[in-house]
């Protein structure tokens, strides 16, 4: 096997710390062709669909990829902006602002790149940029506050697939979750309180998280527990009573049972039971995307009002607000502790080169 190296590498070269910030992904365009490419990659991931490969291949290529791309493209068309995909646009802004924040404390020491687990920019392209920047230590930061094998572990799988082709594998760290990080909880609570200032307090505050098949949780995935903890900590911060908030799960797919209660069914039931004013926040999404803008703020708004509800509002994701950027930057800097200390003296590889008599 031919491993990737750097033919221009010099042993007295300065190295840096690399940070790869990732999110789930997005199609390149709101078209059936682009969605077919994106969904083929996404739904072929065995971490996402835990079905025997041969069986799933026929279902995916024989049914799903023949019908779903057109429907998904129509949904993406509703949210597409002049800057393209909202998720990608917001992610680029997040990374740019995180870079600026970290540069204040560690100028030139930390190189940060953005990647998507599916679609572009790819994890391979992000890691390749860090390799060319001579990153000898790399921190992987998936922007999923709550861990799941279908998201966080899948990111690790792809990182490993890329790194196993490199000649010099860097020291590696990965942030598995930050669901109970105090700054993250404060940022969520503060965003809700700001929303209340202009929209008043609702009868029910709903924390809607992305759904997950129930059997994943039964197999030991901590996702459900981490979602519950995030919501509870925010509710406690807001001093909410038990009857003022609840946790639901959205975006289910396929015939199997998923985590309950379901967001859409819950909204219909609340409206039928006389609840007139609800607000929804989606703490598992670090940036607004199809699942928050189209599914929650459009589809589920309609479900609630059609069932008799009156006032519905979606509280935006933290996106690139100042508190969120500071939170993410602090997490990165904390995880890079020790690595940063190496940059206060000679880089270890340069020091070794000096010992060997290389030119410095």
C-alpha cells in the first residue's frame, strides 16, 4: 500500500496543531441529482443504517434513491438561500469566528478547517489541508452536543479511514460530546430568555432532538440520556416547572420504532388538549438546517395550527452567536492544553533535527 507523505517535508519544519470542525453535511444543490448523490453517501453509512449490507443495498438503490431525492430536493428548495445551504453557510461563519477568537490567544499555532461527514467539504479534504499545514497534532470536533454512534462515531470512522492512508499519523484527540458543558447550557438558556423578551413565555417549551431508532439506545448508545440531561439542565437554569417543558424527538425514518414521544404527534395532541402557545428549541443542532427550518418551523408549525393551536415559534439554533462561538472556542482551547505548551519551546521534531545535525 502506498502511504501519503510529504515529499517537500524537512525534519526541521515547524509543526502546528490542527483542528477539524465537522458537521453532518448538506447536498451541493437543491436538486434531485444532488440529493441522490448526498443521500447515497449518507444512507450507505452502516453507522446510520444498521441493516445487513446486502439487504439494505437493494432497498436503498431499488426504492429509496428512486423516490426520495425528488421529495428531499423540494424541501431543500424551500430553505436554500443566496449563499446556498444554510447549514454550510452558518458553519463557515462559525469556523471563521472561532479562528478569530483562538488567534487572539494562540496566534499562528492552531490551524482550523471545516468538514462535513457527508458531502462537501469532505473530511478527507479538511484533513489533507491540515496535513499540508504540517499539523502533527489534530483535534476532531464534531458539532454534535450529544454523542451517538450514528453521528460522532461515524465521524471517527471516516477520520480513521483517511488517516490509515497517511505515512505520518498525527497525535489525535476527539471531542465526543459537550451535552452538559456549563457554557453550552448557559448559551441555550440565554437564547431562550432573549426569545421570551420579544415573544413572551409559552405554555409549553419543547426541546426537540433528532430522532434515533429505539434499538440503537437499547444496544447501549447514550444519546437518549444525554438529550434528556441537556434539556433538564436548561430547564433548571430557567427555573421551569415540570409541566412547563418536555422533550420530544423528530425526523424519524422507516417503519421501526424510534425514540418517543414524537415531535409532530406531540404538537397535534397538545393543540387538541387546549394548549394554545408553544415554543420549540432544538438543542442538538449547532446550526440551523433542513431539520430545524423546514421540518420544525414549517411542517410542525402547520401541524400545531391545523390541530387548533394558535401561537407557535421556533427558537433558532445557537448558530454563530457570540456566546456559542466563545463556548466552542473554549472547548477547543481546553482540549488543546498540553499541546499548546509544546509551542512555548522548540518543536520536538525540530529539536530532534538539531540533535541530528540538520540545518535549523
